């Protein structure tokens, strides 16, 4: 009598074990076929995980640098757009104030030009208050607050400094001193930001250049020119028309004179943008190379995995059929 008829449980246990091995192998091959990578890298690399760890670590750092670089690029793009707008304001209002400062211009026309300068001051303040990811671009280290108050608030802060002055030259000197002198009204009362903030890390031992702030001399000269131009139409000063024309002319000169400095700031910021773009491109190339290296280390040939999966599936089906035959799993035998 064979041992199968003696009630031995060895064969069912053996078949169960083989079925478990085959199901485990099928699960592994399914995972590898879908992911394209070995499910057990340690087994694939014979326990030498050093190269894979180095690749994975650098890829993770590249991902972090990539995010910081893209954020810095967005901030630089917005800053460049704001400087472009500032340059347009300097050109447009400067030319307009120059036109209304000539002799024979009606006072109403001059006041209209001053009103345009007043509006442009508010426009510039709003432009410099733009944010990226909740951080004010032109506020430096104090990125939680707008760099400047609204245009009307700027004028209100300047008016006490020029109250009682009747000569255009004195008003121009007072406004210029308020905006340009160290420790002047601009630094103590108007500018609400902080020093220029260092850029984020965009690669190993490399940081993005700092962006300009609203306290940049070019923007301060522009602000001073807009305030001088706006004061040309300020009724509270009680100036004679000739002094208002002189203020309009001085404002135009200040605005037109600020344009080259703003263009220089744009050029400097353009270099920053070019550096960020180059770094982003280089990191992308390195990421692609490392991804290929990781695939070489733990990658799986999908065609081979599919073939092995089919073989394992066939073996598992054969095992199930054999199990059914040896255990007499049929309705006829049961009856």
C-alpha cells in the first residue's frame, strides 16, 4: 500500500507550500511588471545598496533644489515684471510732466498731470506689493508685509516735511532728502520691509542671488520723482503757478533721470533669471541621468517579467489541477 493511502498529511502541506511560493513569485512579478523596478533591490544588487543609496539621495536633493529654484524663478519673474512696470511709469509720467511744465500751459492741464502722477504713485506701490507663495517680493527679510504704504499715505507722510515751503527748489530738496538720505523719512517711516534677503539654496553650495527691495536707490528716485510731480497739483501748499510749473519740471527730470537706474536694475535681475534657468536646466539633465542609472541598477525588462509571469501562472494552474486530482476533489467521488 502506498504512503498516500495511510492518511499522510505531508503531500497537502508540500502542495500548500509550493502554492504559496508560486503566489509570492506571481505577486513579485506583477509588481515588477507594473513598476518596471525590482521589488527587492537588495536581492537584485546582492546586498550592495551603496550605489543605489547615493543615486536616491541625490535625486531627493535635486527634487528639493528644483522646487526652490522654481519658486525663486517665479519671484524673479514677478520682480522683473514689476521693474518693467516701474520703468514704464517713469517714462510715461516723466514725459507727461515735462509736457505740462512748459510756459503757457493752463493750470488745469498741469493739475491733470499732477493727478496722473498721484495715481501712478498708488499704482507703483501696489506693483511693488506683489507676492509669491505668500511672501512680498520687494520686502526683503520682512516678507510678511507690503514694502510701502498706499500712494495717498506716502503723500500724507511727505506733506508735513514740505509744509510752509514756497519755493520749488526747497520742496524738491526736502522731498529728495526724505527719500534718498540715510535715516531719512523713507527709511524711518515709509519703507516697511527689511534688508535684501538671501536667495534660497538652488544647488549644493549655491544660492539664488538676492532680489531687489523697494528700498533700492533706483526705485527711491522714482518714488521721489512721482511725489514731486504729484505735489505740483497739491492745493494745500498754496503755490503760485510758476512754482507749480517748476515742480512739474523738476518731477519730470527726476523721473526721466530714474529710468537708466531702473534699466540697470532690470539688467541685473535678468542675469539672475538667466542663472536660475541655467541651474534648472542642469538639474533636469542630472536628474534624467540619475534616473537612467537607477533603472540600470534595479530596472526590470517588462518583456522578461511578462514571460516569467506567464510561466509561473501556468505552474500554479498545474499545481491546482494536481491538487484537485490527488485529493479526489470531484462531485462523482464525493457521491
